[in-house]
């Protein structure tokens, strides 16, 4: 069992690293795989919580998650998870199994029932970008569409433990005002 788990972790890490070297898209993985990878190679998690019918979610994919600077930064610094907030996926997270018991397949591209994990994470608007620390604890919920420039601030704040230095709104404002943008606009 331990050997199989070690082989799976090694396989996922090799796949993740080799995929990142050649890709021009974000390497989205499942939440279970991200948590699993954290055990061998700790990184924070970024989770795009979206729905199929959400216009701003599609804009986020088209304009932000397709930006070369955003892609490279996320692939190098985070485990990236894309999660359909109204989907039918079974997710095991933090010792619980989350489902969508009221899911209606006939509404897969329209408003559907909210997934249990969506509610557990406190998501009430789409898109919401969730940041989890290296132990899969919630750091922050970022609601709404974010341009590459807007998301850069949060990506760099939540890459490692830097966010722990921000204790007040004034601390964040100081960080924000001194922030130097580096991402390309396209």
C-alpha cells in the first residue's frame, strides 16, 4: 500500500513537472490529486470554482487563465484545481465525501443544485477563486472575474507564507500600494 502510494506520488510529480515544461495552459488536476501531491511536494492550491452557465467564469478562462504569465506562474507555484460548483463529481476532501445529491443531469448547462463542497467552502458567487495553504486550509475566497493584472496581486500574495504578514486592511493596502506588476497583459 505504501509502495503503491509512493509510486503514485512520484508519477504525479513527474507528470506535473513534465507537463508544465511543455504546456501553454494551466495544468488543472482534481482536488484529491492536489492534496495528495501536497504530501510529497508542498504547494498552495488555487481552485477555480465555476459553473457551466456563468459568463464571467468563461471570461476568466478566456482572458485570465489563458494569459501566458498567469499560466506560467500558476503552473510553477500552485496546484491548480478546476471545480464545477454545480457538477455531479464525488469529491473526498479532509475526511469527508462531498456530492451533489440534487444534481439534475438535464440542467447540466443551466442553473443546477449547488454541490456540497461548494457550500462547505462558503462559495456563494461565481466565479470564486479559492486559495488553500500547504495543509489544504482555506486562506482566501476571491469572488468575481479577475483580469491578469488583478489576479497577479493575489497569486503572489498566496504563493507561499507571505499572506501571514497581512494582519489588517492597512497591511493589505500597504502591500497593494507597493506591489509591482510583472505579468504581460496578453
